C-alpha cells in the first residue's frame, strides 16, 4: 500500500502562543475549509481538544455525504498536534500540524498529511483527483488563515477558546 504525502508550510503573523488557540477550537476548522466540501463539525460543543479527543465531521465529497471520525493522537500546545482518521474516506490519514516561532513575532506553520487511498489497488486510480482536491483545500486554508488569525488575535472573533 502506497502512502502519499502532502506537505505545506507558510509564515503567519503572530507567535505560536497567540495562534495555537485558534486551532484548539475544532469549530474553526469550518472557517478554513472550502464551501465545496459542505463541511461541518457534528460533535456537540464544547469540544475540549487534547490527546484522545474524538471529533465527528460531516461533508460532501463530490456530492456524496461522508462522515469522518478523527482522533487527536498528540497534543503539545503551542507547538504541535496530530489528528488521525478513525473512520472516513481514506484507508489511512495522519495529519501533523507544527508551529515554529520565528523572529519578529511570526510563526512557521507546517502541515504534513500522510494518507492512503481506499479500495486497493483500484483506489490509486483516483489519486490525481484526490491530490487535486487536497491541494484545493490547503490552498484555501493558506488564503483564509492570515485574515482569520489576525481577527482572532485581535479578539474580533466569537470562536475564541
């Protein structure tokens, strides 16, 4: 079984201590996920994130309703967290988020997603389409995060943890 990797990194205004709380609120994932997925958190609020937390999401992949159940496997605020898929569209999903302090009150945020496609070996035929969708999702996040994080840090959002 082939494991695929998608890695992204970009610099953000603010320190890890300032930015990490945005990601510590599972409901903020809705604001950084493109509308084409129809994504929503199904687990009732409040959700206290930490190692072992399980969260359920709903979405539509190309019109097909999907339920995704994930678990936080590692929780090290404000430096890192890891979520994995328990049940969902992938055979395997492991997403590492890291936050590295940079000079000038900036943060280097890295995402590394390791995934396997379902229905081997036929699932591999969909790899170009899955990769395109994942890139669209992470491109959207890159576009949305600066403004959302600026508002969050300045206290203009309601979803503060």
